[in-house]
């Protein structure tokens, strides 16, 4: 049928550019990073303690700050991945102590090479993480409840088993046992800094940076990383597109357990003996590091780099107050303030990015 004469041709809609191919500006990409709030907070805190604490910028002092950050940063890596996956592990703090006690007690009580205790501890600690994951997957109870129960059980076992075997609240020293020196070099040694006289850093700092790099690569460059973000954003939607939700969740709980094992090994070989009551409350500090670093409590958003910056903030606050010669009772106030400020900054930045996208 022909168009009647004198009438205009109807306008033809031309397809616009595919929004999936739209390039974001570097500034917008920067503002969309989950660790931005933590980075701004870390810079401000560094400048603050540089001014109020004369010794803060000394190389030896900064090495101590990095060590404090690394001891919590290693655990914050596993906790941040679990939180991105939408779950919590409140047993993480006492699990570190459990891993350390398993290694020390088995090696000493059975007069084994300490490396045998290390391996036994690795197997049993990973099993603990798997149990947490399986209980969550099978019961569908909130991970908060499951790991809170695990927390109390492990805290009781740590104290009860240690007192039953040693008659004390601490493990026997493994310092003189076979394999101690070689294990100490791996988990708790000091490393000389090239070009700096008498300056050393703990090997945990290097392990921490390595763990952060591996976790970042997993999150941003692998299919597993996509799965972690997917199950944290919406487990039902992820399952609908073929993501193995149960395996991902269990794997994340085991990732926390692995970090707990490694931190426990540092505890054993740094001090040679383990106090059975240690670790209670540390799980909240790990979560604080992750949240300051941009991880959402609802899951599906965050980064391992942000958690590392959160741990660095923890280390600066912990040691900066000492170097400034303030009452250490203020430490938790500063940590809580940084948690609140970083969370608010992350929220504001994300909302602005979402409105402008």
C-alpha cells in the first residue's frame, strides 16, 4: 500500500549506542570502587598520626604498624570474600586459636615433629570450615546463628581440652621440638629490609600482601569471582543461571578456615605457646576491617584490597595511639569512628555513582 501524497514520511527510530559498550570515565570508575572510602580514611588517619605522634613516621614504628595490620589483614581477606558472598563467620576469631592449639598440642603430646602438627591442624581446621558451610547449606539457618554456635563450642573446647591435657590454660612450649626453627622461618620470621640498617619486617606482611593479591585476582579475573559476587547479590538468581551456590558458600567458609589456620600457625611459632582463651572478640575486628574496606553487610559488593586498607587503618589506629602517648582506652573509640565514617562515605559515593550512571 503506497503512502498518500502530501503526507510526511513517519520518522524512523535510529538505534542508540549499546549501553553495555559505553565507556566510563576514569573518575567514575574510581568513584565506583568499593575501597574508595577506606582509602580516603587511611590517608586522613596517616596524616593525623604523622602530625600528633613524632615517632609515627620512623621506619621501625611503621614496620610495627604493618605487622599489626598484617595479623588482622590475613584474616580480613577470607572474611571479606565470605561477606561478599553474603555470609558471616563469627567463629573466625576462636578458630585461629583452635588451629594453633591443634598444632601445638598434637605435636607436643605425641612427641611429633612440629610439621606433623601443622599438617594435622590444616586438615582439621579446613574440616571446621567445611562443617560451618555444610550446616549452613543443609539447614538454611542464617550463617550468623550457625557460626555463633560454633564460636561457643570452639571456645569451650579450646579451654577444656587444653586444661585436660596440660593442667593449665596454655599449651606447652614447642620451641625446642624438631622442626620448630624451619616452621618459624615460614610463619613468624623477621626479614631484613635491603638498604635499611637494622630494620626488619615480619614475614606476615609479605604473606598478607600475597593473600590480598590472590584474592583480588580470584574476584576480578576468574569465574569463581563472578560466582562469589553473584551468590552474595542474590543466591536464587545465581542458582537460576547455573551457579553452584552450595559449593561456593562452602568454599568461602573453608577460605576463612584456611586463613584462620595460617594465622594460628603464626601464633604458635611467634610465641611457641598458645593461650587457650585468645581470639574471643577478634571476629568483630575482622568484620570491621572488611566493612571499613567497603564490603556490604548485605553481600554482593566489596573487595579484598578494601579489606587490606581496613586492616591498615586498624594497624595505624592501634599503634598510632601508643606512639602519640594517649590512653589506649581510646583505641576502640577511634576504630568505631573510622567504621562509621568509612561506611557513610562509601554509602554517599555509591549513591552518587548510581544516580549519575
